[in-house]
C-alpha cells in the first residue's frame, strides 16, 4: 500500500494525503476522515504510514555545507540525510560557499524556514577568531547546532570530530618507521581540521628528530578537481631541488595527483615514492596502484551526529564533543 | 563594509541586520531605523547590500536531487546554486533517494516551506508511466517546476536536457569508423536519460549493419562507487566468451572500471580496448591513460535552468524544452 494507492482509493490528491499525514489545517475534516478511513481499511495507522515517509513529526533539520561538489562533503550530506530520514526527520540543505557572510545569511534563511536544528558539515564553518563565530552562537540561541569536524565551546552547540591530529601523526610515523624521511606534506585547506592535520604531521616529524626547517609543507591553492594543476605543483617542487620519497596528502585527490606525477617521472610506487591519502574516498580505487589512505569513519560520525541531534531535541543530556579515531588503510602506494 | 561591521556599529545582532534586510516584522521600527542609518552612513542602500547577500527578494527555490554523492548530481547542485545565488535567490535542497514516494513526500515538504519554484535535478524524477508523474503535476499547479535531463509535457513545467541520444550515437559511430565493431555498452541507469543513451547506441550500431542480436549491452546494478564490482562484471563478460574491443559507458565511473579491467588483463589501451566515458567528470583525469568522454555541458545547462526559472517567475514566456548537444572529448583511451 503506497501513498498513491491511498490517494486513488480516497479519490484525493497525493498532496492531500500528505497534508492529512502532516496534520495540516489546509484539509477539510470530511476529507481527513475519508483518507484516514482508507488507511484503516488497509490496516495502516497514519503514524506508521507517516513515519515511513519521514512525515510523522514534520521536524525539519537545516543543513549547511560549503560545497556539495567536494567528495567528502557530498558523502557527509548523503550519510546525514540518510540517518535523519531513517529517524523520521526531513532536511533542507543550503550550499553556502566558503564566504563567511554567505554562511551567516544562509543560516538566517534556514532559521526563517523554521528548522528544528542546524547541522554544519565541515570544519570551515568554525573560525579561529572567536567573534567570527558569532553567527553560530546567535543560531544556537534559537535551535541546537551540531558541527561536523570542528569544535566550538558554546551552549547548545555539539561537535563530532575525527581525530585528525592523531591520524596524520600515525600516517607520518608509518612512513618514518619504513625509513622514509624525505616526506612532503601536501595540503589544500587551512580550516580547523586542516590545521589539526598539519599539526599531527609536524608532531611526528619533530618526534623523529627531523629539524623544524627540514619539515617540508606545500600548500595547494586551486580547484579541488584540477588534477593537472596539482601534478604541476609537485613538478615545481622537484625542480626546485626537493626529491621527496614520501608524500602525505590532506585529501585523496592530492594523493592521486602524486601517483600521476610519479608515473610522469617514471618513479616506481611505492619503492621510489610512497603516497598516503586522506578520507579513504572512492578515489582510492581510481588509480594504479590503489591509494593507501586514512579512513576517518565518516559514516559512523554522521550516524552519531544524527543521534546526538535526536537526543538533544528529545531533551536528553548529550556529550558536547566526541572524537572518532581514524586509521590507515594500506593499499599499493605504501611499502 | 560587511554585515558584521553594520551589526557592530548599530549595536545589534547579525540576525537583526538580516531581518531588516529581509523586511521581517520581527524588528522594532526603532531598531530598523538604526540599522538603516548605519547603512546609509556607509553609503549603502539596503537593496544593494541585501542583493549581494541573496536576501533581497527572499525568494527561495526548492531543489530535489536523488543523491548528492553522485558526482554528476553533485556538480549540478553546485552549478545551479551558484547561478541562483548570483541572481539573488536562495535555495533549499533535499536529497530524496530513488524511491518515488520519498520524492513525492520531499516535494510536499519543500512546498510547505513556501518555495517559489522547484528544480528537479536528474532524469530519475520523471517516470515512464504517466500517472507516476502526478506528484510533479500537483506541484506545478502551485509553483513552476523545472526538470534537468528529462522532458515532461505539462503546464508550468520546463525542461532543460542534454541530447543524450545523439551524443551516444556519435560516440558509437566514432568507434565504428575506427573499425571497432565488438563494442560493449556498459550502463547503470534506466532513467529517462539512461533510455535515451541506450537508444542512441543501438541506433548507431543498427545503422552500421550490426545485427540486433549482436548488439551487446551490460547493465550494472550496484553501488556507483564500487569500482571493483564493476571490473568484476567486465571479467564475467570476457569469461562468458565476449572479447570486446571497444567499451562505451553511460557514466565515467564505469569507463574508469574498464581501464582498470584492461590493466588487470594486460590489454593495451586504446590498441586492444578503446574506452569512452560519459559526463567528462573529474574522473577522466584520474586514470592512465586519461578517459575520452562525452562532455554534456552541465554548467551551461544549469545556467539555462536558472535563467529559465527567473524568466518564469518574472512572468515572461519561456521555452518549454531546450536540448543541449554534447560532444566527445578525445583523450588517451580512444584511437
């Protein structure tokens, strides 16, 4: 029995059935009774039926992300919406871009649509300067705000994070233990999460006795889809005199570019160049050899994010900050 | 001068500035005047300022897509939101999944949020059976509905499509003209667009005199991220006795799997196996050699989609159906 069958048997539109399930006042009592009768005949209670469609409570969660065409964020959206749906919640999403004012404006727009909570997907929503986070605090005065991958201490704000520092530290330590010390750290974000990853890399290098000035970092400032620009950047570094034997990337796409660079230069992987990516995304299977990469358990994090939000909305005491550990998944690009 | 500066100078919250810009009634007249005065002192009119933030009209467009983690749909969302933003429109998105009832429920949810128009991204929203499209017609009775990649003849419904039939026909003809006749068509969707692609492939093969029963089609029914499952399917076909010399894929990820399959079997590309993908996505640069692929000009299509919606909302007469032609971008996987 589907919403279509019910609309047909009751002789009303699907929208009307939806409205009955939502308890909307835009339906006459007569029509409401007719629809409910058809459901009852079919052995359904409206609640069971509506819950299946995520219409039961009509609670709607607002989601903000900077850019849905980023592989990691796209996955996060997918998992979070799936979890919310499974719990009978709807969602509306706005992709804000990386500009802070747009983020604040989008936040206000979602609130004007009467959402019951806000999810911020991605650490770029939290800024280093405290006053830049005012737009989050203003929102959290009205509804609970949950942040993926960044911590913000404030009432009614909850964070679910991956332990980027430790994951990156372990990645670097893994290469160091294999005797690889000429490691390039290749990154493309200075967000909260980006800074934690960088810190983890530096920590491992320092602890292995690599002098501060020999720790090699390369920032990539370009489109996250332009793989040729990334390999170009790596060529520049090599031509500048640094023949790196290991590369740790803050994102799989940068690691994939390193595999491409190695092929161009005729380097063997992992013998001449070992490569570790980050996120364990679908890209790890796209190149040859396949990428070793940090899996940060995004699906589990998103499950927890949704569960935390439910808990808060139900008035339960929920943890303010939860860190998930990541792990290195070894494939063909590491020894 | 930013929204932050104004909120600071006026001594009110950012949310309050937003509300003034939106003409919200939740602001006292005194506060409103104070905020407007600060703006005027800074040489801004509220309209110019608000337009920059996409708040001017507060027109909000509802967007539905099945799955934001699909590379093609993620790009479409990105382009469409960018266009809407540039025109001063906000947007709210819901990812529905592929179930028809969920799509109908999500549509109703967006309408309940008082959106001014609906964009359906992806041909999977339009079904072959006419009555299955009722949920679209019910929505279009209330607001304009625009569909990307599927045609639906109905009042207040507008379609922007890529000419999938012709693009796929040209891809097949290209290989046939190179003397390759043992072509496998590898696809993963039977949506409106999927059926048009298939039709184009068959048309080219028939016209080249390939008997109907020798036209080889393989459907892949699995995760759109599981590249190993795709190569497994190709191995099965080879083991089943069909040694294909060409492969045309309905999506780049399937073509990428073919490149991987060729490597496993020690086939040279393009000499032993020529491969053509579809969408010209970021995946084309991920493998070696790089993928030849059909570029269907998604960004232009999304621009047109947004422009059409603006036209409709402004009461102008707009074309009901616009087809964009695609083209084969040749890289290393074709002779």
